């Protein structure tokens, strides 16, 4: 009987040790309801900002080290937060139209982390591929991880994804109607 209890105790301790050592390893799904992605676009006369929803995503860890990840963004949710009423409706509709992201034909965008290098405690230099409107381009950015949260800030050049509206890279004479090619994305993630 003592041997049976001893065997059970060893099994329970081994199981608990295994459970705790693998707690921070592997694939960690993003809790989309607790995560937020904010965008900000700039024009000669000001800026606009808003949100966009994560459809799905995960981060991969080896022990406590980030080693990769992947995110799918629901482009149909792109929305401005700095306007209200009619003007908000017009801008949101325009961003979803073929002039910008063409969400009817391209309802999702994707980011795949291809290389992750530690740059300090909880900080990483990340390289990846981002796909918008079925065009894939490389992107690099910094990402921080604290406990079960991560945040990152990216600059994206929309002209590389055939988003031409108001871009002085494609059209001359826009003057104060020009919209800058680079826009910002700030992601606050929970997993």
C-alpha cells in the first residue's frame, strides 16, 4: 500500500512539474475580445485614427522567449474613432472601398512573424511578412511582452499594397489634398 501511495505521489509531482515547466511554452492564442488594434493615417491638413479588429492570432514561445506568431485582421471592421455621424460613415465607407482597402474583395489582411530576436528584457526586434490586398511585403518592428500581454507599433507604407488614393507617389498636383503613404498601427494584445 505504501508503494502505491509513493507511486501516485511521484506521478502527481512529475505531472505538476511538467505542467509548470511547459506553462510558458508553445502556441498562445490571442484573446481577441481583450486585444485592440489602433490605426492612424496622416494627410497634409491633419490626420484620422480608428480601430480594426483581430480575427485570429497567436504567439509562439519557447520557454519565456517569443519565437514567432501569426495574425489575421478583419478588414471589414476598419472604423474611424475621431469622427461622428455622417462624416464617420463617409470615411469608414471610403476606407472599405476599392479606393483604399477593397474589403469586399480582400476581407482579411495577415501578418506572419518570420524572425524574432531578443533586444533586451521582454523586448524583441521582429521581422515578418504582411499581406494586404493579396500583396505581401516584408515589415520590421519592435514588440514587447509582459506576462500575458504584448504590444507593438508598426509603420506601413500603403503604396506598396496598391492603396493609391490621394498618394503623391502616384498622383501629381494633390497639394493640400495629399494623404501620406505611411500609416501607423499600434497593437495591444492579450493572450
